């Protein structure tokens, strides 16, 4: 009984706060408080904030299977931070451009002899350099979040994010800078 | 072919390991930041495997130190054999905040402690088409010592090793400056200067890209410090001299000793000033 009274009391407080907040709706909006559209409810945001249907609830095994069955090519990409979403950008250096069925990844603008491979853990794809013992070059592994995966009979689409903290792009916030890459599946010859 | 098989075997050794590596910054002697990677060490089994395989494959080189993934050739040549205390991996280039690759390693010899020289005078070598670095051996004349990737440190002939294009080399050394001695140039062209008249005393020839620093003394005819006893006032100091006002008549000796950023003596400049 006491618990029920508390719930009613809590509900009244919440409704009261909602009414008060509605009363302030005519105040100017702080641009810093505007947040970009978010993923969820079966949709993901793409360039310029366009929401599209996508499968966010894939499993690790579905992802692994998709990567083993299809060659993946990056179709396009764009930047976003906590407040902005860009249009498609033409250039994204040193980022994956092709994911092969043999588990290797090609990146753009790179010395062709350097090979990279990936591992999957949940929804995280980690790209690592395949290190030649004599090479004087090394890079830290990089994580990519597979936001959505849609597979159909004719191919598929994958949405992949990675953090670009510190990256400078227009007036975007370097601390919350990310890129979203849209990938297209290609049927292999076999 | 043999080398390819060795490399393939070596690739297999690392599979299954997960390392926690991180990025940090070290500095050249000239104070330039170098982005480096701190890496976990391999297992003892891996180390021994690489040591044995590489010694067998490159029998004309001499094993000096064990394989390690914590440092590479660049770090060995430019950091660890030069007094560096941070065991780290140095890439020749790094990405900046616009995601563009910028030079990292070449900071060591670009307006810094090292400069390009001839093979005879070199202490360090950059194999510029092989992305490799070495030091000149202090124990065996004509030989170089370098770390081969995450493999061992080896002593080897200049053109011998696992890399292509090993004949394309640039040579570097630190050139100790030869001291110079001269007369300061006074902005007052007369031999005499009046009391309470300021003048600049500059060593015109001391012109280094990196700012030198100096110690100065101004003594009166009794050999006493003229600044301490109030007979001279330093109005301004420059990288190559001073601006001074003398408040008492007399004969003064101005002496400035110059040093570079590496605390090396560059020379002395003096001037005798008569104040009337």
C-alpha cells in the first residue's frame, strides 16, 4: 500500500516537472544542446542525418558468415560528432576500403606490401597489421563497430563506425569525432 | 624462397597472442616530439625462435642482442644507443590530426642534434629506401649494427641484411662545433661612449638556426663585476649579445661565452669599452 502511494506520488512529481518544462519551450534553444539523430528502433542514420531501415540485431556468427561469404567494398563514408553529421566525404585516408573473404583487409593510401587482418568479437571488428618480422613499421590494432548488417540474396550492406578522436574536420568537435562507413557486399566468383 | 619460408613460419608464431600496446612521446636532443609505441614483449619461446631462425638464415651477421618486439631499428639507432631510456618502437612517419602522414624519424636529423655527413664520419645510418636504421660499430671497423624488425640486434656489413635496397644509405653524425673567438660589434661606432648612453654589443657571426644561449661578464678596470657594483646596467639580452648602459666612466671588458642548445661551447666574444 505504501509502495503504491509512493508510485502515485512519484508519477505526480514527474507529470509536474513535464508541465514545468513545457512552459519553457518558447526559450531559445542552445545550439550546444542540439544532438544529432541517433540509431535505434530498427533505423540507422546515414549522411546528412537521413534515417534508413537497418538490422541492428545481427549476431556475431551472422557477421562472421557475411564476412566469409562476401567480398566487402566500402561504398562511401561521412563524418559525425555529437552534434553534426556530414554529407559523403570523398577521402578517408588509411581506412579500410576492402574486406576479403580470406580475412584480410585493404586500406587506402597504403604501402601495398603491408597486410592487415581482422578478428571479430561481438559487434567489434578489430583490424591488425600482419607483421613481417623484419619490418620496422608497426601500428596499433584499430576497432570498428559494426552498427548494422543487412544481408539479402543479392548482396548486403554493412554500416561500420570508428572513432576518430582528435581528427580535425571543419568545425566538428575533435573529441567526439567519428566516421561512419557504408559497405556493400559483392558476391564472390565461387 | 628460403627467407620467405622463414618469414611465413615467423608469422605463425605470433598468432593467438594479444598484446596491450600504447602510444607515447619521447623527445630528440633538440626537443622535438617523437611519437612512439610502447609494446609488450614476446614470449621467451618466440624470442628464442626468432634468434635461432635469423642467425641460421643470416650466417654472415653476428648476433648481438635478443629479438624483441619492444623496440625496432629506428629506436635502437636514434634513441636507445643515444642515451634514450624509453624502450619503444619508432615508426618513420605518423599520422597528424588531419590523418595525413608526417615525418617522425627524420626529426632526429632535421635542425637537430644530428646532421648529414659522409660515410667516413657517420655514426648513424638511414637506409632510406628500406625504412631501416643502423649505427656504426664501435668494435669492428667497417661494420654496422642494427636491429632487424622485432628480430635480434645484429652486426653486419653495410649492405648485408634482410632488406631490399640496402645500398641506398644516408649518413648522419653529430658534428661538435669548433669554437670561434671574435670581437663584439658595438652599435656605437666611436671608440668611446658616454655615461648613461646605451649601446648594443653583438656577436654577428653567431647565427645558428637553433637559439644559442650565453654567459656574460662585464668587468671594470679593477677586475670587479661592473653589474654587481652598479657601474653597468643590462638593458636587454639577445641570443647573440647584450644592450648595456654604463653609469660610471672607466674602461670595461665585456666577455660573452656562447653555447648551443646541446650545451656545447661555441666560442667567446669580447669587447673593450671606454666610457667617458
